[in-house]
C-alpha cells in the first residue's frame, strides 16, 4: 500500500472521515406540488436542442432517476424534481447549505444500487466555527419525492468563496469519486494531509482515499469506453487567466498545481493532455460520447467537444458558442441525448429573463 493511502487511513480514523449521527436540518415539501418550470406552454425547440426547464437558480448538478425524471440541485440549497413535461417540483431545501461565491449546493449522484437502496449523494458548502467555510459529502434517501436520513460521508473538506470543486460520480468500479478545489489556498493542493485540491475516492470499506492531487479547481470527471478517467480543471485566474486543463487521471499521480501549469514540466508531476493557452474555457461538467469528451465552458460560454485518440486530444470543437451563456453540467440521458445546465445566475453571467435552463441536445441532429 502506498504511503499516502496509509496516511489517509490514519487521518480517517482520527476523525476526518465519519458518519454524522446529528443529522443537519432539511426542509422538505410535505405535499409536493409541481411548478411549471417554463412560463409558457411552448418549449424552445429546434432540431438541435430543446429547452426542457427554465427559471432555475444556478442549477449545478443533474441526475436521471430510473423513471427518466431528473433531480437537479440549485446552488442556494434546493433540490427539485423535473418530470418529462418540464414541471418542476421542489422536494427539499438543505438549510445548512452556505451559498458563498462559487460555493453552495453543488454535485449530485445516485448510488449504483439506487433501485434497491434509494441513496442519493450530495456535495455542499457549509459554515462551521464562526466564519470557517467547509464542504461535505452526504448521503440521503430519496423516496416518494422526499429526501430524508442525511448522513455525512466525507466532512471538513476545506472551502472558500472560490475553488470548492464539487463534482460527484460513481466510477466503473462502483466507487464514489469526489472533486475538491484548493479553497483559494494553492499550497493545499500539494499537501497530502489536506482534502483540498484533490480527486478523492471512497473505497469499498467506506474510507476516503486521495486518488490524485495537485489540482486547482476540478469540476468535471468522466470515464472513457476503456475505463480511463478524464478531468477538466480551471487554470490560473486574474489578468493572465487561461491555461485551463484536460487531464488524464492516474491513481496516485501529482498534477502539479501550483508548482507547474500549462506546458511546464517537473519530474514527478503530470502536465495536462491539453491546456487552453491564453484562452479561458473555465471548464465544468463533462461526459463521454464515443471518443468525444464533451465539457461545459463557463467563461467560454460554449459546449466543447475534445476528440480523444490514443490518449491525446486530436481536435477541439466548439458548439453553441455564446448561444446559451455559461454552460455548467453535462450528462447523457437515458434517451442518448446530451443534457446541459446553464449557470447565468451565478453572479458572473448575464442572465436572460428565463434563466437558468436545462437544455437537451440532439446529438444526431447537431453532430452528424
């Protein structure tokens, strides 16, 4: 076993990882009633895309239920259900969520055995010890349009107004993967004793492991057809900006932040498969369709498509540039369509009167 895993297990035993018996407050809707997410009965539809929900407030993560309805997280703390007709039903508000800058209620995913155990996993920012900002991953039961029985899975992930990571997904190994940001403290990404600036994995025993480190603010993860993990990551900020990354993630590797960036190299550190150079993508959620690695662009306001061949990006295509605004999450629906969320109400966009939206992309029409 590698020393980093031994160290993380010791930290877990000492209290970094625990199940919380003091369940945080969750306000549920005892008699859920649908609210029409679209103010007009006619959805925006073209051969290429359909707007299936409108008037959301910074939708961060979406996940499909077995009946093909959608659970969506809104950053201020609400979880809602969207049915096939576009009706939005608020089902719960997590009252401990702290919406601050980029933080709040972020990622969501279903347990691989959801059909039998009804487990939903959520990532959110909260306040502890005065003004201390932290993040946690929790598990809840979703049944009869209600969320209940909150249990903490990973706690005390460093947080801040920026760089909270927040993506949750189960991998092909049926283990939970979690992206965390550096909490605006770049040195934490290289600190093996910190959960910040990492891709974490919860192993079969329920313990947290550092899967990879040296990350600035990863928000997208997806596995290709051969089971390899790919990641999107925000590069430097400020006047320079740019150097956003597409990384091929390998267990135990160091991805360099904040020591190297862009095309820089250093022994023992991995450089990105591709970086954005002086352009800023601000990449977010990601999904694979064949050898196409789709990811959302926030500042780029684009749906990006990276063509992957032999573990390299051979082409980068731009779709719907400046058409929807800031693009956050991307998932593949049970119908084979691509579903994206906009993030124009996150404080950095220019929202239209009916933002934010969930949009279905017809892959055959758009990309054939």
